[in-house]
């Protein structure tokens, strides 16, 4: 990598440890969770966002229906 000017980045949400940084030059959103960083094109990041929203909605439905994340015998149900 040559010493070109650094990327123009903005923190979209969150704080150190769990945040999303957006690079305007690369059009890439970086999801940073702990030491893990996931780089996604902005449209892929939108897809991930709706995926997570759907998953959370289904998670809430599942926990209401089953009274929790565990089956009646106490084992984790996959
Ligand atoms: Zn960049």
C-alpha cells in the first residue's frame, strides 16, 4: 500500500468495542465488535441490517412462544 491520503471515515453508531464506522472513500461500512471487524459494502451492510432486524423479531416471537430459549427439559433447542 502506498502512502495515499487516509480514508475519510465517520462513526455511524456505537462506541469503542462495538461500533459501525463508514468509509466514504471505499463506500464500506466496518462493523467492529471487540477485536473482530467486518467490512461490508454499503448495500451489503443494509442487507445485513434488515437480516438482523428480522432475526431479532423472530427471536422475540420464539421467546414469547416457548417461554424462553430452552425446551421443557431444559436443553437448548436448535
Ligand atoms: Zn476507505
